[in-house]
C-alpha cells in the first residue's frame, strides 16, 4: 500500500539548534496517525516542512507518492491543515468565512454544501453568527471546516485541542473519528495531550528533541509490564506476608498508597492469577484498579521521565 505521507531523513536547524534530526515515518490511507512529543520536540516544525511552509535542510517529503518539491501544487490540493490555531475573519460569520476560503481554493460550492460542512463540525446552528462571539473550541472547529472545504484526502491538525475545555476536547476527538470513519479521510494529528491520542489513533510516532523514539500501532507500543495495579484487600498485613514468600514480591512496589492497599507494577495477564491466589489464601480482594496509559509510557521514554515517580522508582 502506497503511503499518503512519506518523510525520509528530515533535518532542520534554527540558529544552530536542531529542531528536526533525521526524522522519517509513513502515514497510510485510513490512518489516524498520532504525532506525539513534548512541547519543543519538533512537531510543528515537521508539519510545516510537510506543508512546504518551510524548507528542510536535508531529507525528502512525498505526498500521495509525489515528491513535494517537484509537485507542490498537486500535492497540497489534496491536503487540508490547521497549524497551531485557525486564522479566520472574526468580524464575519462562520458561513461567510467558509465561503471566502472556498473561493480562495478556487471552488464555488452551493450554500447547501457549505451548510453541510458546518454541520459536520457542529456549527450549522451558528452559521450566521460572527466568529468573534465564538468560544475557542468553536473557532477551532470552524478552522477545521475551512481545512475541509475543498474535500482533502489528508487532514493535518497541529495541537487541535490546545486551550480547550473538556467538552471542547471531546468535540474535537469525535470530529477526528468522524472524519476517518465516516468520510474516509486520513488524519495526521499532533498533540502532547497523550490520553486523547490514545483514544483516537490507529498508529503513532513519539519524537523527542527532533528524533524518533518509537513508531507503530498504538496497541503494539506498550510494555505490558508497565501496568500499574492497585489492589484493595481486607487484611493488608496478611497479604504482604503471603506475597513475601511468592514470586509476586518482585512486582510489589515499596511505596504503599493506603493502609489496606497494595501497589504492583506487573504484566496485565497476571492480574487475575494474583487475584485468585489472594482469595485462595483467605484474603478478600475488595477492588482492583489497573492503569496503563499512554502518558505513562510516553514520559517513561522521553526527557520527561524523571517526573513520573510511579514508573521510575
């Protein structure tokens, strides 16, 4: 299968600072591809290179099988993007903004088509409202509508949930899923809000200091041994005594969160086995809470890892 996006050996420096360092990855049709990294990791620079807004010092970019430098117009006609925050005319209505950007793209869609586009991003009922009355989340969704106005095959979103409240974040998440599942678009979305990417991405890359750390399917990237398991028991003293003579001792963490709780870091497939053995030893298990988040994994392999005590002790 031919990739929609193919980056090879990208490098870019600014005043001696290397923002992108030998970066390369592929995005395939139908992907929701998560582009993850801490602030300053090189995400926005990479996306600007991909959109030919800046030129790389080295490396190559191909979109839809075409070299971006040689076929810039043909490539970008198939791409819609929102980089950092949408730039729209706040003194105009949502509908007028969409109509203007459609004309700038060389198309003159019917009113019904523009209203359908606004309906896709949940703004049909505010089509006549001036953008200056919109919340940040509504402006973000309008920016995505503008990016979709020419029906691109690839949608690039740079930190689309920045500055949004929980409802706004959920709206963008659902919109990304809709674009992929219902409209068949390939979506490349960068973020540092890791839990959001975990919920939507099919594949992802994690970068740090401009370099790739890991890349692949989200389900394949996690080490099962990173599962954090909090078990609430009826008799913690007896439970610890039992565990001290069992292989489970290797998984038990020394820092205990509560008087009747035991904290483990262990493979998730071992959780029911431990539960069964505790019960068979006459120890009642009141609750099992398991956490295995992308955030923990991300911070464990990037320069932020020293801040995550649970996974570094």
